[in-house]
C-alpha cells in the first residue's frame, strides 16, 4: 500500500501532498483543541503498536505482499483528529527508517493510510454503532467492519491514483487485480484484529476507546 518513489506521476504526488497538508492541518488543529493530557500517553503507545502491527508482511500470492494498516483502529481509540496524526507519524517513520514508501510520495501515502480511515472508517464506525447493540461486542463488530471497509477503500483509492498517473510501467489491470486481491484478504485480517483489540479494551479499559464514549 505504500507508494514508492516514481510509482505515480509528479502531478499525483503534488495533488496527494496538497490534500495531505490540508487534511493533516485540520486534524492537528482539531486535535490540539480536543485532545486531553490523558490521551497523549495512549497516542505514543498506539504509534509503537501500529509500527509493530504493520511490520509483518503477509504473502498472499506469488510476487505480491500485504500488511495490516491500523488506521481505523487508531481513529476508534483516539478519535478522527488525533488518530490520523498518529498514523501520519508512523507513516513518516516507516518511510525514513524502514524504506516503506518513497519520500516524494509521502503525501499520497498519508492520504491513503491516515486520512482515508478518518473520512471513511470513522463515519462507518459511528453509523454501525448506532445500528448494532451497545456494549463490547457491538462496538467491536462495528470497528471490525469499518476497518475492513476502510482498507478496501484505501486500496481502491490506490488503484485510482495509479490509473490517473501511473508511472511505473506496470499495466493498470495488473496493479488493480493485484492490489484489490491482496487487500481484500488484508481487509478481512485487519477487521478481525481491530475487532479483537477493541473487544479486549472494551472489557478491560473501555475508557481508552474514544468511540465508546458519548
């Protein structure tokens, strides 16, 4: 899911950077107003957890790999403003020190990995939470479904970016089939992991799950 340098055209990278700066600026502004001192240690722990979560590479098919993203789990625990900020920090660390994604494509990766969960995953999570029974199981199910949908939405956006400005010389059909196929599996795994983490926290420390409050 991390876009490497030269994979998409300069037009797409510039557009991604502009959207990332605008979206992240809004998130930082709102997080600065709404984040409590109690959430800051959790944000640090969450960043470390998401670095570990995204580290295992999942072999899904010959020549293709996937990894968990953690974006919807972040917004479920930290809210739609602080969650994307934490995932952005993780994305930058992955690019600088782990070689995941190119620096020129950092804006595109922030949009796909950090902003999509806030724009897609969080509203879906809130909507499902109104429909499903309140409590640990209902909240966990809502988070799991929202996480799966968010991952697949990010994969669709990734293929759209390549369709509009692919520069790697790989046929669009190959990129589309590979990306959507791999991340359909990753979406299921991400949904299960997200649901399990939220379910556990709801039982042990429900106060740490932002979406469960109010």
